[in-house]
C-alpha cells in the first residue's frame, strides 16, 4: 500500500524535485549513519546523496584549514631598503642584495628580496655584444684543448687570447696536465711578465705604488689609532684586574681566575660574528630593545665600538703577564709603607704598581703590537663602514685582482715587519728586566692582602659583567643563531629550533674535512711542534756560546710578522722553490706555517721552566760520572714534563683558534676550520658560519676544560 501511494505521488509531482539545504543535510546525515538506506531512496538517486555527502566533507575541511592571519609581513623600512639598494646598484641581483642584508643582520629570504626589488622595463645592464665591444681591451679568453699527434699521443694545450687585437698572450703544451700545471699557466699568463723573466730587476716601483695609495695611508693611520685605543683600554683594566685578583681579598677569585683567560681562546672572527648577531642591526638584543621602551642607540659598526671591543678583548693578555709579577712581589715594602702611615691606595699606587712596572710595560708593548695584527674583528665589524686596517688591507689587496699583486703585497709585509721587529725586541728586553726583578724580589712570598671592605661584592659584580659581555654574550648569540631558522624580517621564534644548519655543514665536503684536519692539526701537529720547540729551547739553554743567543733572537723573528703575512711568505717560498712545491697541496704546509707563527710562544714556555731549574742538579750528576746526555734524560727531562704538557695543550688551543695564518695556504684536501670560516663569511653563508663557529667553540672549550682540570697555568 505504501509503495503504491509513493508511486501515485511520484506520477503527479514534477519530474525534478527541488530540495533545500536542510533536506540535503538530513539525507547526507542519514547516509553517514547508515549507508544501507540508499536502497530505500525513491525521490532521488543514490549518487546524488553521495555527492552531497562529499561536498559537505570538502566544505568542512575547507573551513578547518582556512587561513588564520598568515606569516608576518616584511617591515616597511626593510622593503624600502631593498628597493633603494636595487635602485642605487642596478647591476646587483637578488642574491647579492640578500647577502649584503645578511651581513648587517637583516634576515630576509632571497625570494622576498626579489619580490620587493625595483622593477625595470629594460635590462639592468648593456647587452653582451655591447659589453664585449666596450671592454675588449681588458678581456682575455682561455681554452684548454687536446691535440692528437701522428704517433697517437695526446698533447694538452692551454691558450690565452686577448680580445682587443686577437693577440696570443700565452700558449703552453704538456702531455701530463694537472691542477698545479694549470694554476702555474694562469699565474704566468695573466701577469705582465713571468716570475722568472730575465728582465726582472730590483727597484722601488712597488714601494712608490703603495706609498701613493690613499687606502694604504688610511689603513696605516687607522691601525695606529686602533692600537693606541685598545692599549689605553686594555692596560689599565688588565693591570687593575691583576691587582684585584692577586693583592686584594676579592671574593671568588680562585674560580674567577681561569674564567678571566677565556677571551684569549675565542677567535676574533667568532667573537665579532657573535656581537653582530647579538648587537648588530636586526640582532637579538637590538630587536629586544626596539620592542621595549629603551631604543637601541649604539652603532656596532662604528670605529669607537671596534676600539672598545678590541680593548676589552685584550684585557686577559695584560692580566696574563702582570699577575705573575704581582704575585711575586715582596710584601716587605708594602708593610713598611703601611707602618709609615700610608693608606691602602697610596701604597698600591706608590709601591705595588712601580715594582710591577716592567711587566706592565711589557704588556703595553704586547697589546700595541697585537693591534697591528688584528684581523677578525676589523673584518667583521669594520668592513661595513669601510674601516680598513693593515691586515684587512693586505687581505683585500690579494683578493681584488685576478692575479694577486705579490710585489705590492710584499711591500705591505715588509712594512708590517719593520713595525713589528722593534716592538718584539723591546718585549724581549722588558721580559729580561721582568725576570731580573722577580729574581731580586723572590717568588711567592707572603704578603698582606688589601681589604676592599664594602667594595668587595660590587667589584666582583663588575668583573662578572665584563665576563658576561666578552664571553657569555657572543657565545650565547652564536649558539642560538646556529639553532634558529632565518625568516623574513628576522629570526624565527623558539618553536622553530632546528639542526638543519649542522646537517648542511656536515654535508659540505670541505667543512667536514676541515673539522677533522683541525683536530689532527691541534693534537698531532701541536705535539710535533712542541717537540721541536723543546729541542730548540734545550739547545739554547745547554749551548754555552754566543750563537745560542743569536738562535734565541732568531726564534723571535716570526713573532714580528702577523700570521696572515707569515702564511703569505710561506706561499711564496712554496711557489718559487720548485722541489718543495708539491707540499703546497698537503697539510704539511699549514702545519709549517702554524709552527713558525707560534715558535716564540712555545719556545718561551719551555725556556721559562728551564730557567727555573737549578743548574747544580746536572752538575752533581756529572760529578758522579754521568754524561751530559745522561744527566739530561734522568734529571732535566722529568722536571720538564709538566711544562711540555702545558706547552702542548696551549699550542693545541692556539692552532685551533688561529684563522688567519693559513688563509693563503688552503687547497682542496688540506682545509682548516679557521680559514674556512673566513671563506664562508666572505660568501655570506651565515647559517654555516654559525654552525662552524659553534663546533670551533666546542673544540676550544673541551681543550680549555682539559687544561683547567690538569691544573696547567699559562702564566706559571
């Protein structure tokens, strides 16, 4: 009966029944609860209900995935800066502008830069044909080709052709080509004359060129001001710190003492990058202060900021040399001054500091000399403002032209050596005077400490603040930067921590190889270097001749030349002396440069212990019939064991933190972490720079921890 009634109603109703949304919802819901109800449908097709159900499913999930605000818009000032940079530099593309923005701490994506660059109706530069016609005088083409001979041999030719007059500049043929042969052909072909040209002669043309270069004059003046400024900051603060740690009742001085030396082991390039991440434009603290009520007013890239940071970073060097002198001062003179009625600070300024004056003068000359070899901080913090010192001038002089002007670079090296040699010999004289003063006054004598009274804890907090600024701030900024993702307008939040930067670094073949080479260089290379330093120190100590003194002074010569220049000189030696040229592509060349740079430091550590040994011990051994070698093996060597261990650990740290010596010696296969860090910085690979910096800090931290646990004191 019900079926017949439905058939009657279906005959009288229109052929297509109209349904509203509620009807569709009811049918779709019933189908969702019981799919078998499709067999009972009479007024519509089952496919219609299924289509309604699917449409409702799509509508539900479209509503669930609706946009809720989107990603953060790029700030207006950054968009305007991108547009202005693209207009002012029409030949710059998005990758170049993106790299320049990353250098100043503005983290935006390359696609964002391309989006906001100024649009041009015409190409940004002239066409290729016009470019060739306008610059044909300065363009040369080269080709490496193969020529089969009549005897079925293959000869490889290298051709350089000048575009202006189709002039043949260079043609060379060999049966055994290689990377070294091609590099030699490029060097010989692109220079005005080969190195071995018979027309080469001595002259002053290179000196005239350098002295007439305005950039050299500016770099020299800037270096003088930087050295003087950092000396004026580091020497008073380091001397005061040594006095507070050694001669007063400062709280916590026993565990503060190893922390004070930590800035010595942080590479300048890493420290500069840390300050850029923390305090540069778009840095972490800069963004924090901009979002708060206190706006950031500092300019990290200004010259005063560079002087202050460099001065504070060299405070530990002054402390390292002044604190032993303070520790070895006789307390009788101070006690006599107190008995005469002099106050505490009167005694400090009129008695204590004058007795430590040789060590203070030595530290002053040392810090002033360090200003001439400073490289990492000026490269990172000064390059954006055009601040150039002698080391960065030498570095840019070699990277500006296709063929490095070695004759001009040699002039800069000679000038730096001419400044460094008098300073080094002055240090030697002051060091001798300091040793005599210590010998006259005695060692580790008892003395009454100055009472700081109410100033004890404020002084402690000031030292802790200095440590936080020089160590904690840059290291923490680099570590955070290595785990954060760069996005448009800045860094991502804490929820976007990632290991992608370290994964990309390990996938970088040169980076992974450089980490292994760095550890090997510090451990095995450092041990071999310390063995050579010990042999040299023993030779000078046991050789009663004036030649021994000459050898001692010759060991100081490499210290007068910055590490960057030493690496460059070693490169010239490897290039000009053909029998040892294959060493250029081996890790031995890098080790040789490091060993020469730290020759004076390693030798001095061992010699300092030798001078403290009583010569009567060996004389007694020889009296009972022992030979010189037997006395050395049974008496001298066991007493030197701790000093040799200390020298090995400290040389390990110096080898790892050195980043400028091997810049010109790096070749595929002998990469080192420090020079690779400079290369990645030049390529604006900030993610890889941060990850590699963290790994270097981890290696140095491990070495410093071992030094501390073994009780090795650098100043002992």
